[in-house]
C-alpha cells in the first residue's frame, strides 16, 4: 500500500499500539497480517459462500460508490444524529467513507473501521479529494473486523453502522462479539445507531433459478458496457439471502472481456429478533424508526433504523 500524503494518513490495524493514526496508516494484528494478502480482515467463515458474500461486493469500491451514488437520505439522517449526540464518532463497516466523509466535513472527528482494504483505500482517496488538510486530520482509518476490535481506552458518544453493515453478522456469536465490542467503546450515555433492511417474505421466496435483468450500463471500473442481472437464493436455516450479481460484456465491449460474478450474502434480521440479539451484547433498543425522516417503524417499512444504548 502506498503511504498517503500527510494527514490522510495510514490505515491502521486494530489491536496494535495506536500511533500516527489520523487518516494515514493501516496497521495489522497477527491474524490480520496473514489475512492482509486477501485484502480483508474478515475472519474466515465456516461456510465458503458466507466468506465470499462478506467480501466480494466490496472488492470494487468504485463500482460500490457508483451504484449507491444517489443514496443520500441516510447520509443526511446520520448528519442529524451526529449533531444530536456529538463526536468523536466510531463508524463500524464504514466502507468507502460515503457517510464518514460528510461527517468529517461537518467538523466531527470520525474513526472509520472496515474489514475491506479496497474500501479503506477508497475512503482515503476520497478524503484526499474532498477534504482540506485540516479536515483530513479528523479522519482515522482502521482495518479491522467489527466482531473483534479494540481501539484502546477511547469511548465514543456515538457509534454508527449505516447501510446494512450488520447483515454481515451471520451467526449468533458474531452478533454477541460485535455488540460487546461496540458496548466496550460506547461512552456510558452513548448511542449506537444503525440501519438494516427489514426482511421481505416475498423477496425471500424468490425462485433461485430466476434471473432478474436490469438495463445495461457502463461499468466504472471495467470501462465498458455490461449487461447486469441478479438472482437470489435464500437459506431459511441460516436466515441468509445470497445475491448473485452477474456482469456480462455488452455490445462494444473488448473481445477479451469475460463475465464476472459477485456474491453478496446478507443475514435477514427480523425486527423483534434484533432486540434479543442486542441483549446478547449488553445493549438495549431505545428507539426505532421506519425511514430516515424519523417516522416510527410500521408494517410495510423496508428499513429499520435503531438507536441502542447500554442495557
Ligand atoms: C453495505 S457496506 C456499507 C458501507 C458504509 N457504511 C456505507 O454506508 O456506505 C458494508 C461494509 O461492511 C464491511 N464489512 C463487512 N463485514 C465486516 C466485518 N466483519 N468487519 C468490518 N467491516 C465489515 C464491508 O467491507 C463494507 O464496507
């Protein structure tokens, strides 16, 4: 990894001595050093599909940012939350900085932890592009697993996990470990705010053989037009939805272009189950909303936004 210019610092690894941490260096734990070759801090899952499904979609951050470029309501929501609870803010699964960078621009100090090195590198590039050198000092990038991280003795008044990050917790133990780690980093009266998609029974019942096609588009990383389709396979025992995304070269693509398949696996968390899962980590649900304007959760809502605190 190329060393960043001053201030958008290194991306550091958790559990190492915190030094020179501001938006610059990325440092590894011993396990993470091994996993570094795979560019991810995600612990290997027993199930290969889950391992792939937690990583592959985040290997191409340019495509990620392109796909979600119009998703703004949640960013505005987290900006309001940050104004309300204040910083410093810890964002787990902060990815390419889609939410963190606006928070830093608003004046908050943000620690962004993510398992994907490509996403962290992208966050650093975006910070260099859009923040001035003073603002960049407020962004700390950390390579780590949300199920096992330790950031020293620091306590955060606000921990956030925007946009389905927690759907990458597949086993009950994963939730317990993650929520305990969040609790350890929460200030006594701190808040943990996150949003997850509400499972939709009709979506889970989709025929895995059926292919859902979308319009062709110019892929930002490949640089040529692709046909795009998705298929869905729900595992009702693990409560995991596996989404297979297929990119096949469209007319005008180079002759050497090949189809690409990317797997995204998302645990389906039903709203009342979530309360019990929070309790595993010593947290309790304080409020929940059904959209980013702050309306209470109601039947038919596709997103659940949770404000939790220490139990
Ligand atoms: C849907 S993205 C959300 C990114 C960002 N929060 C946003 O709103 O754009 C999920 C993120 O979670 C990260 N992730 C998945 N499993 C993780 C884990 N075990 N520990 C830390 N991050 C993880 C992925 O690398 C990815 O950046």
